[in-house]
């Protein structure tokens, strides 16, 4: 097995166990009519506003800083009648992008405890 693949699986598993929340240094505007959420980092001045719509906005709203990513995925899969593994991979990719953009933070994980 490729070492990189093994590391990625381990990191993914750790991320699924983590509690995820928006960073506090964030401007957020919600369009009540469309449901879109626009987020902007107040730390990274080179960051452009990110507009989350549809599924992305629904997922964003789940990041409450209390539930693990795994629990969020499980609840989304149940609510929408989707395969947990498939939605988990998609949510993981989305979360990774938002972590890289410094719009989300990991509050708790087994490795940080």
C-alpha cells in the first residue's frame, strides 16, 4: 500500500472524529430568501468572500462546534436518505477545503486531547 494513501486514511479518520466549527474571525451573511451563506475570513485579507449555496449552505449550518464530523455526516445521510460513505467522502472534501481556507477550525480530536 502507498504510504501516502495510508496517511490520508488515518488523517481522514481523525478528522471524522473531530469537532468542527467556524473560526471566530469570520464575517458571515445569510440571505434568508435564497438560503445562501457568504463567509469571509477577517484574518486572511487576500481571501475573497465565499458564497455557499444549496447543499454547501446546509452542511455549513451543521458545524456547531459540538458534534463530531462523523455524527454530522450520519445525521445528514439519515435526513436525506443518502449513503453515509458517499456523503462522508463529499463532506470530508468540503471540510478540508474550508479548513485550508481557514474558515473552519478543529476544536477537538483524539490527537489533540
